């Protein structure tokens, strides 16, 4: 079954330009100035007391709290969440000489792992990295097989030096990695997981989902709003910077997704009765739209997707979006611009700054409602 949204994705700088001949695709058009004190260092407790900007029309928005989000959805709507779980992907080891090494796991490439290694220049293919509290008797070691030119990463093969399996040692020796802009946090590891995280594999949290609590889910259930799940293990494709001066030249890194048949069935039923599909986070968007675009229709799928969404994209599945406030010049900012228009989104970001919203992973949220779009 092919799905096509009835509403237009164009708004603001796109609404009168259906051919996109005047849309600004320069990287500088997606930059903005953020005061550093608005970068959230700690999560809000309880989670659902974070603030929520509800974008309800092409010209209006409301400032509420995340616990109020059920009021912006209708009975019969569908909420699609990403059930990935963050792994302890940051590991600290040392060279056989004793020099310290930092490893950030990016994605599995069986039987190896793709990882970023510091200091990378001093660790050539053929080198060993040791892990464990005793320098003379490591519990785990990794052999650097090769460099990956597309990511500037290294391919590592891990080897247990004890009777404990490799995956258990990696779990016990690693740490859940917080983003580099979170520098003063006292957050517990479980605060960087969604309450519905199930399948290990992500190196960063799908942060739009961090705001949900059991109380919010209960309120959604009581209103007759259904839930469905996908899996996208957040990796390099999410946080790899856009470096091309013209964003259309940026190449997304592929990420592995799982879109189950049960979720496809719920989406199709939701569309058939005229209700809306809300994606929780850009990772859910990339899963749904990536499969629909790549496969020509929405169907059950397991495998890689690498869809890059920016203004001009023709939306196929997603009607509404729950998301956090993203970094300047990021592909995530461009994705949200593709839903609502760059100029409009930049206006909303400036309003968020003026209203002292908290930005990035531990920050506040935005919901873009289907009524926010301006038809051509």
C-alpha cells in the first residue's frame, strides 16, 4: 500500500515556491546564535515537566509543558516511537606502553566495530588497545584492523583476555556517552535512556523520547491514541556534521532500521480512517520516510537507510513531529525545516531563545501539528 500525505510540506520560504528555485540551500542559512547558558546540562525531573512549544498554525505557537501533549492529539491518532537502547559506547583504555586511549563505538560491523579513537594518529592499523583496571593484566583488548575513510573511524576487533564473553566485558567496562556539549552533568545513565528503550545498539539517545513518562502514556491511552514502535540504532548518521557549503551535496551515513509489519499495519489503518501519524524524534522520521522512499512504499523492512531530508522533500508517512531543539547547521535541523520551512523554523528557534527554552539533548521539546502547514 502506497501512502501519500494529503497536506503540503511547504511553508514560509517554500509555500510560494513549489519548484524550490528560490529556496536557500546554503549551509549558512541553517546557522543561528545560541547563548551557551541555554544548552541544557541536566535533565528535567520529572521528565514530563520539560517545556513544550506547540506549533499549531503557520503563524502561532503555544508555550506549555510536555505533560500537556495529549491535548494536542486526537483519538485515533498514532504515536510512533524508536525503541533503541543506548549502549555503554565510550571506553577508556591504554596502549601497551600505558598511554591513555579513548574509544567511541559507532556501529557494529560484524565481526568488528567501527569506532572513533583518540589519539587516532598514534594508533595505526596493527596496534592493540588494552582495557581493564590492571595495565599489566587487561581484561579485554582490541586490535586495530584498518581505517574507514568515509567516517575517519577505525575498525576494531575485540578479544576477551578472560573467560568472560566480549559483549559482557564491553558492557561492564564502557560508559553511556553523553554528547560533547554536555560538560557539567550529574545525570545518571538511565536518565539518558527513554523509559521504553529495549534493543541495545545506539550510541546516542533518541532524545525526543526522553520526555515521556508512564503518566503521559496513560493519558494518551485514555484518550485513545495508539502507539507503534520502530528501531533505529542512533549512530554516525545522526550526529555527523554537514560540511558541504551547499546542503544538497551532503551524503548521509546509512543507519540500520527495523520497521515491523505490526507498525506498518497500524500506520495504514490510521491513514485509512483519516487520523494522523506523529513521529517521536527525527530517528523515527528517518525510519518511516526512509523505508517509504527507498522501497517505493511503506512495508516491513530490516536494513540500512540513508535518507537526507531537507526543504523540498515530499512527505509520505509522517503528519506530525515531536522533537527537541537541534544544533545549528545539523542535518536534524534541516529535516525539521523540510517539514515546516526554514524561515518559519528559524523564527520559532528565535522565539525559543527569547523564551529561554533549554536546547539539545536534555533540553525542551517542540511538537509540530498537522495544522501548522500552509497549503499551496
